[in-house]
C-alpha cells in the first residue's frame, strides 16, 4: 500500500472537496463523489466507511508516521524531543502543494458539528498512537500521555496557523515553534 | 433551573440507564425512555437533542462548575492551582450515590464508537470552558490551553479510577492526585 494511496484516497478526497465547495457538504452524496473521481462506489467503501471519513483520509497514515518517528528517535531522547521528531516527520506530509487542500478541509469541518466530533476522534487516535510509542520507549505514565497530548496540541496549533489565510511559513517551522511554546509553558503552570 | 434539574434530566438518565442495562443501548428508543421515566417525549426533547445526549446530562452544568471555580480561585493562584479548584468543585457532583450511575455510563460509552465521539466532544467543551476561564484570569496562551488540557486529563483519569470496580477512594482525592501526578510529569518532558 502506498503512502496516501494517491490514486484512490487522494482522488476521492479532492473530488469531495471540489463538490463540497460547489454545493456544500450536506448536498453531496457518495455516488456524486465517486462519479467526479471517476471511481465506483464500491471503491469508495473499500477505503471509507462513510462520507465523513473521506475528509480524514490521511489520519491513519499520520498515526503511523507519528508512532514510527517516536520509535526511531535516537537514544537518549526526552519525551518532548521524541514528539518533536514525530511532528517533523509529519511535516513531510504538509508541503505547499497540500496547503490549499488543508484550508478547504478546515473550512468544511469548521461548519459541521458532526465533522468536528469526528476530527476530535481522529486527534484522539493520533494522541493515542504517540502515547503508545512513548510507552514503548519506556516513558512512564502520565508523562507519556502528557507528552502525547502536548504533541497533539502542537500539531493542531501548527495546522491552524499553517492554513490561516496569508500564512507563508512552513508546517515544520510552525510545528517546532508550537511545541517549544508548549514545553516552555509547562514551567509556568505551578 | 436547579443544578441537574433532578426531576427531569436525572430521571431521564436513570430511566435510560435502566433500559440500556436490560436491552442494550441500541435497542432502546427515546419513547421507551420517557415512558419508563413517566415523562413525555416532548419533555425529553426539551432537554436533549437525541438519545446520545441523555448520557451526558451533567456535562454542561459541569462546564459551568469548572469555569466558575476557576474564576473564583483566590489571587494569586497558579494555573495549576486554579484548575485544582475546578476539580475540587466538580468533585461535589461525584458523591458515592452517583458512583453506580457513573459506572453504568462508562460501560455504555465504552461499547459504542459514536458515544465515545460524543464524549470526546463533551470533554473538549469542558477543556474549552477551563481554558476560557483561565484566560479571563490573565493566563496567556498556550499556558491556559495547556493547563486546561491537563485539567481535562486529570478529570478523565480520576473518573476512570473512581468508576473502577472495587474503588473506594473519593473522587476529590483521585482528582487531586491525578492533577499532582500530571503537574509533576511536566518536569520530566524535556
């Protein structure tokens, strides 16, 4: 299986985003998405359980990127450094050619409560993947859970800043900056 | 409006939990819940938008408890201390008479992905309420966001431990302990 399965998952995502932009998320069917993508409904449902899922096409892949990067961080690495590796590895998936798509996904999700719920679930899955990889490295709880949560916050913040209108900074820079801000903030809590 | 509107919201929740226990969540209708509670469907929908919501009956109230306690924390209080106040205030809602109900809610939610999603949304709402109250106190971001996230983790951990079979420790104790563990863990991240 290739990274994002560009010939199916990405095609379906891009067809969906086109249609959502034209008619609004609620007025688009799976059949219309597959038709626009030049694929069958059967193909759609081999990849996604429902229309919502297509918007989060890359998230499972991203969970593996995060977990693999944490596992591969050189010893000794602090939990924050290992999480930094995860974000840096993820940044490879957020190149300038994906920024317009990121903005469109963000706009659709912001408008729909059930999509926002699904996004929270995906983010929780990402965090769980990071926490699991940190535990594998011997990071005890709750430090593993906390470092993963901070990684998730840094990721969300970086994605938000990266997709803001007019932003020209790279995802990798934004993610490293958001993580550093959060780690610095831990010293101000008590 | 009383705290949990015990004569309606709690009655509906308890009727729902009874029925879910007897037949399983998927096999129970709103009509059956209202009949068991001796109330009308109209009353149900005045309080909840759907069947899922009844399981999270206390969450909006809890958001206010959290935010009010943070606002009322004596100056100067560190962000962690203010969050500790929020958890202590919430503990008043988790007395021994509510423990059996908490266990039943937890069991139903654990079995259903869509309920788990809704729970994540509710937890995100709680965290947002805490973060907002911390900002009102002048805590800057990302410290406000981070302290709220830690408060949410402490709350989830405490709720999980409190509803574990055989647990006899009080929610307030478990929440304070979970928060202290998380704050201590911040020093081990980098």
